[in-house]
């Protein structure tokens, strides 16, 4: 029960919407006739945090992890003939004979999957980071957000950073890369659950014995 609760995390939005916008109201009062700068800054921050949605990141992570099954199938069927998967074939070479003792192909494929997961995760995460950096750079409003922040720093001093931190804490409760990685791990978990029909042992146990 404790593990389940910790895995879910805590409920609610912290800080609350009322808390955040009550605090924002005090910044508006400090700015007086320059309130329009803060309005544009807040609007830009909201738009920037929606450049990549967390549900899309998690879904993409799941799909990327699922692609590893296709790579493993290709390695089994074509024995590394596809040059696109050369790095994977090299990584699995030392274990091919060890895994091939199991007569069920799905078992061998699952063992390939676990053996190659770290490599695939590293390559995929790096690629996704580059993809997100490109999305952020292409977000047309980003320079404008930076411009308004510089003006707020001039007018509010250290309070500008407090304002920025407050908005980030409220609008971004989970990082995009965390959602992407969790999507990858969910598909990985399904493979860990598989059981070899011949030995009746879980796949993770068979793989662990080869480490």
C-alpha cells in the first residue's frame, strides 16, 4: 500500500491557482503604469509551457520503447543485416548464443529487449532532448518572453526571479523529459512481466542470470 501511494504522488495543485494569482496581483500593484509588461510576460510563459504537452511526451516515450521490439525482431530475423541497427547488433553479439538456448522465439526477443534497453534508452533520450530543444528554439514568443523578463528585472529587482519561480512552480509540475522517460519505462515493464513458457520463469530472472 505504501509503495502504491508513493508511486502515485501527492494530490492537488501546489501552489494553488488562488495563491499564485493573489501573489501576482501584488506584483501588478508594484508595477503601476507598467502592468502591461507583466501581462505580456505571464501570457508568454503560459504559451511557452504548452510548447510540448506532457501526454504527448509520455505517449512518444511509449512508442519509442515499443520500437525496440521491432529492432529485436529484425536482429533475430535478419541477423543484423540492416545497417541502421548495427550498433544494436554489436551490443547483442556477445549474448546471442547464450540467449538462443531458449526454444521460444518470444523469450529470446524479450531477452534481446532487456539486454538492449539501456542502449536504446540512451540513444532515444538524447534524440528527444534535441527534438525538444528545437521546438523551444522555434517557439516564436520565446525572445519576447526574455525581453519582458529583462524589463521586469530592471523594475522589480530580485522580485523578478521570485515571480519567475512562482510561475514555473505553478505551470510546470512535471518535466517533459520525466514524462518521456516514464512512457519508455511503462513499455519496458510489460517486457519484464513476460514469462518463458518452457521454464515458467519470468524473463527478468532469465536475463538476470546472464549478467
